[in-house]
C-alpha cells in the first residue's frame, strides 16, 4: 500500500509538471491552450447559470401549477402570475389569457361588461396562441446550450490538433540529433499529449451537462404540453 504522503507528493509533482509543460510549450501549443481555456471558462459560466435557472424554473412551475389548480378564477391567477416569472407555464398562461380576453372583448356589445360574455369565437386560435407561446418558452430555455454542444464536439479535436503539431515538432527535433533515445523524445511527446488532456477536460463537463439540461428541457416541454391541454379544456368548458 502506497503511503499517503507519497501520493500527495506525486499529485503535487504532477501539477507542477503540467504547469511546467504548458509554460515551456511552443507558440502553437500555447494558442491551443488559450483557446481551450476560453471554451472551458465560458462553458462553466453557462453551466452555473443554467443550473440556477432550472432550479428556479422547477420550483416556480410546481408552485404555479398548484395555483392554477386551486384558483377558481383566471383573473386571480393573472394577478398572482408576476410571482412566477421564471416559469415557462406563466408565459403560456399569460398568452392564452390575453387571447381569451381579446376574443371576449371583440364579442362584447357596446356598454356591456366583458365578464358577462361567456362565449369565444374560436378555440383553435387559443390553441395556436398556446403553441406559439410554448415554442417561445422552449427557445428561451435552450438559449446558450448550443455552446455546450459545440464545446463537447470541438474541443477534443482542438486538443488533438495541438497534440499532432507537438508530436511533429518533437520528431522533427529528434531527426536533427545524431543519437536518439527515449529521453530525447519523451518531453516533446508529453508536452503534446497535454493538449489532448486539456481538450478532454473542456469537453467532458460540457457533454455531461448538455445532456442533463436537455433532459430537463424535455421534461419541461412535456409539462407545458399538459398545461396547455388543461388550459384549452378549461376554456372549452366555460367559454364555448
């Protein structure tokens, strides 16, 4: 069994060696490292922002559904909707509510109260409004996810490019020596392989969280479809 101090010392040496390899690398390798670092930093910023956003979306969506099921009047839900702005269900409800009010107002006679009009002109128009609102909300949730997908697919190849260039440079330098040995070529190959490691370091978290957020969006899309159906059923029961 390897003693813990030796393991810690090995880890410290590994970090120092990596830093040394990066600092001693050629100009092309440094450019590759900078590009991969930018991809990684932006990806983690998006990951943290989306993580916080989806937590709010889940919490407020459940609360809004509870409000929708327990309220007896749409006007009460409309007044309270400002407390659930992060939920896509709120955006769908507000769009449907606005279309419903517009149709009721159009059928009202001069001087009549809108609340006394119990029939709308077209339920299909309400359905189209809800579908359009759901599309807008989904687009908002998917914002910036394409960057995670790009990071997951591109950064391994950028790292591989740095590795290939580094190995070519190492073997070119080796060819200029009169005698060859593993000690002569090993530092150049190690430097080249660091680029691949950096590429994977940027790509793996991006792929993991992209798939995670995509599953959350699919769940939210299903929840929005169910809510839109409930809203249409409510309108059909009371305004047609």
